[in-house]
C-alpha cells in the first residue's frame, strides 16, 4: 500500500506537469497546436505580368499580409510554423532579372510566427490567398505581385515591331499608330476591351502595307501547372513553349501580301496564366487569330496523333473532345487561380459572348491546320473536334487549340523532344496560318498598328 506522503508527492507532480503543459499551450497559441504545419516546398515564378511566390505545406497556413509603400515591400506573417531550410531557400531563389522582386528576407518573428519580407523593385498590388490541395500539390499559400502600372501588351508589340524596322518607312508608320482606312472586321473590340478607349489619330494614312497581322500564340499550362508529363519525364509546358518560340521566329519573319506579321506570346516564360487572362491578352493586342498549343495525354500509352479543336456552343462533338475540354479547363485549379479576386469573375462573363461567326472562322482555320499537320505526322482525328474549351472563348478572334501529339505515347514523346520534329510542326502550322489568311484576309482593327 502506498504511503500517504508518497501519494501526495505523486499527485503534486502530476498537477505540476499539467500546469506546465497548460502554460506552454498558452505560450504557443492554439494555432500551433491545431496544425503544426510543415513547409514542404517553396517556389518563385517571375514574369513581366506578375511574380508569384508559392509556399506549399501539409496543412493550411494562416497569414497576415502588410504592404509598405516606401520603400515598396510586402510583409507576410505566417502563423503556426517555425523557420526551416525550405523557407530559407526562398532567399536564394530570387532571380536577378525578376521584374518585380528585388529580394526576400525571412526570420522567426515570434516563436510561432515566421515573417516573410519581399523587397520590391516598384509599387505592386498584392494578392495573397490559400489554395486547396489539387493534383500533386498539398496546401499552397500564394503571393501574387502585380505591378501597379501594368505593361500594355499592344504598345509593347508596336514598339518591338518599330524597333525591328527602325530604318523602314513602314516601321515609322507603325510607330505613329497610323489608322487603317479599310472595312470593319470581326476584331472590333467591345466596350470592355482595354484598347477600345484609345482614340484614333485624326489624320489617316492609306497604305495596304500598314496593316500588321497579329497571331496570338498561347503556350498551354506553365508555372505551377506542368500540364501532362510523359513517361520519360517530359513536361507539356516546356515542349509547347519551345514550339511557340519556333512559331514566333517564323511569324515575325513573314510578310503576307505586303502585310508584315507579328507573333504575340501570351506566355513567354515558365509562369501560370489563368485561362480567361489568355483570352484577354489576345483581345488586348487585337489578334487576328489565336492558337493555344498543347501536347495531349491519355491514361494509356497507345493513343497517338495530333488533333485540332474549336469551340462549341452546343456540346462536344465526341466524348473524347468533352473529356479533353474538361481536362484542359482544370488548368486554373492546378495553376492556382485566385477565385476570390473580383476581376476574374468579371472577365468570365465575357467568355460567354462567343459568336457563331467566330466559331465558323475557327473551324476554317482548324481545317487548314489539320491538312498541313497531317503532312508531317499522324492525326488522331481527321476533322476538327469541338467542345467548350474556356481558352477558346474570345468572341471576336478565330481560335483553335492544337494538340501537337500525345506526350503520353513514348514514341511521340521522343519526337516532341527533337528539334527536327518541332521544326516540322512549326513549318506545318505556319503553312496553315498562311493558307487561312490567304482565303480570309484580315481587315481593319480599331487601334492602329
């Protein structure tokens, strides 16, 4: 039997231990006990449009952002975590050529709070938000840093073309934004188009060669969204960006019936762009056509061949087309769209404005592309398929989505990784573009270039 004195001592020790744990709980705070989050990975995606910082964790992160104007910097307190090697990696991940981030500092601000300070190169408008687990990702805390004065893509395109033709009278006309006195075309902007508010010059200059033909090339996926991954590890986002670069070289070196052509890439690097923003970018530069480049994947390695898709307003033309559209439309979830931001909701309303004329033009473009692509490789389907692809919903631009090959097929993955096959594809698609414009010449746009 336990002596009374020993019993009292044991009880006192138990009470003391419980008291210490309670004090520790008050000190650490309830959030630490609730999550005890572990940081799994950190990533930085620099781009002219915006720079993104991503912190991936096993549980959701609680945060408090604070923007400081002078000097510009964003401080974010992340609660319930301790400074670990993964968070320290952010400091070294900043690239010197990042358009927006000058540097990053991290430190243990409080026992349960890590403070992240992002030093900025100019004023930014931040968006800080959490993403739920999706695909291969766990929870993500995302910091999107948008310049307060964004670059006008149309002005940048004009300046680039004018620089390339600095000693050419045509370059001078382009630089002066000469208005084209030709008939109206389907590229007439709506009041929601940013470029519609730019007034036309009072003096108009007539010349057929003043008309700059703009082709919007959209390299699918990017940044947080790798797209499909082949059996050999090839990432779709890398292959299609390389293909877009090859296409740009050909387009920029082409003149069609005296009209110079210019390519505009919605994504010129490895970063994520929401689907509706890709459409918005093409409309901002008043593109004459829009091509979204992809490399298909299936859950078995057997399917092969290229496909071309256009938009449908009345359902998909096949179950495969419906499946493909559903897969591609998930890019926003994987890439990390801030669904709480107001602007995407406004822009998504524009995506329902697609017209029968736009779809008819898209089918013409798609058929011409299929004929040319079929000369250099296999076709998965001999006709243009249709489905509700979000990225094709520009109401005033012929738009197609090209699946160059099945990256999930080992043979086609190997071909996609060769310069020779990419060159063949680029040549074929260039012939398709020229063939389409040969039968459907672009007419006037509201903003002169």
